[in-house]
C-alpha cells in the first residue's frame, strides 16, 4: 500500500522555512519514499529514495520553503497500515 504523511497547510500571507525534514518507517522496509510539495491537489516530489530500510531516518540535505497553500508531503510506497510512520519537521514561519 501507499501511505501519505502531510504537514499543515501554509496559511495566507505566511511562508514556512523548513530547515530539517526527516521521514522514518520504524517498523518495516518499504519500496519507495518520495518527499515533495502538495498544492491544490498536485504533488511535486523533489526527493526520492528507493528501497528505504526500516528504522532509518531519511533527511533532506537542503532547507525547503513552503508558500501560501502548500503542504509538505511524504509518500511511503510499500508501507502497511500498521507501520509506525513519522515525519519530523523543524523550521520557522514568517509573515509576508
């Protein structure tokens, strides 16, 4: 199956600067991890890891800026409904 982890949507007149983003499936190995931006129902991935292993953090190398209406999304393909999935995000918000 496929499981999505989404951040909160960025509010009008704000942007979120994410300095650390990490994703983990603590339970099992899975097929693919994609991380990207979801806006207006369109997912645009910018990171992909094939055959990720269980209990490993996959961390983005660069900060990401989310704009009004954006959400951060992690798509874990091959994860099951009972897996322990986590997305860790650190950063700050700034008013435009």
